[in-house]
């Protein structure tokens, strides 16, 4: 059977001249889109982070300046949010959430109307309440894990916010000391992050937080110490030597709080504790260092100032 001749439009392409290779088709060129869009995406994320952080910074300054009952109520709110994030991470252990919320509120109230002794009383009273709550639920299997996780959350999150109230309620200088601790803590974190990005070579704790470096830790320690010192530079009731010692302690305990939360999250298989701060993560992600430094800051203030 004879086939019709190939139409001219279907003629095979002419072979390239000898010694010259054909240029690759334009469609095979590597795409350039993602490379050009990445800086814009990074800028957008940076602005989003700033947009979330600024209102929280303003709120923090406001409640510290006001003090009193508004500050105590804010600490109860932060403690409840932090506990809620932690219990979402440990929900399989069935924590006794109402007991933890009540204990956190009682700790803050005890700190505001009493002191360290009243905080201890609340902590002791928590155990019979846990027992009664377990009995009311039928003393189900796994009640020991439920109580252990609940007490862990109260101790890790509730007690530090109670100490924030203790620090703020110190006479005359409580508000300034809270600001000093906040400055020292966040300067430590920021300097450690920047130092790690610029000079980081050796991992600090690869099994807990692979992105943290020894160089970042050192730069963060220096930055946090000096940040606390500068914050108290015009506070004549705090000598320069005392400010350096307090700043060094704050800068040393801040990374411990950060690594502590990282260890908990890694063990539980969690990346971010929540989304309260939007792109910044949850409350525990942002205040993990402060949960350690606010406690040490209070006792250092008692030792050096009062």
C-alpha cells in the first residue's frame, strides 16, 4: 500500500552544520522564578514578625509600668496560656488541666497578697487537690503520669510567673528590676542568635537544639551582661559591679531556659509550642528563657538590692 507523501510542514528539521552544536531549546533553561521571589518572601516574613512583636512589647511595657492587680492578672493569663500550650503537647498523658490552672492562679495571688511562704503553701496544697481530682475521675490507669505532668507544668510555668509578681512588688524599684531582667534576657537571646548566624561553627547541643552554637552562646553571654548593665546604668541604687554580676547570671540562665524548652519539645516531637505570637511561635517559645531568668532575677535582687 502506497502512503501519501509527507506534507512540507512535516518535513524533518535540518541537521545543524558540521562543527556547530545546536542551541538547547529555551524551555530547558532552569527556572528563575523562585530565586527572584525569595527575597520578597523573606522581607514579608520579617515585617510580619515585627508586626506581631511590636504590640506585645508595648503591652509588656504597659503592664510592668502599671503594676499592681493588672500586672498580677496579666501573669495569671500568661501562665494559663503557657500551661495550655504545654498540655496540648502532653495531651496523651491526660494532665489534670483544671487543677493546674487553679494552682497557677493561686500561686500568683499568693505572690501578690503574700510572699514566698504563701507560694510554698499553695504548692503543698496542690498535692491533696491532685489526689481528690484523681479520685473523682475514678483513679483511672495512668493517674501517676497525669499527676506528674500536671505538677511539672505548675513548677515550670506557674512558679516563674508568681516570681514575676514577687519581683514587681518589691518596694521602690520593682518595676525597674523587671525591665532590667527583660532587657538582659532578650539581649542575650538576640545577641546569641546574631552571633551564631555570623560566627557560629561549633554546635552547642546538637541532640537538643542543632542550631545553637558555642560562639553564639559566648556572644549572647557578653551581650546580655552588658545589656543588663546598660539598663541599670542610671539607677543609682544599683552599683555597676552588682549590675554586672546580676547581668552575668541572667545571661547564663537564659540559654538554660531556652535549651530546657527545646529538650522538652524534641522529646515530645513538637516544633512550636503554639501560635500565640504568630510567626514567632507560642508563648513558651518566646518566654522560655524568661521562665528561668525571672526567678533568678528575683533572688539576685533580694541579695544585692534589698
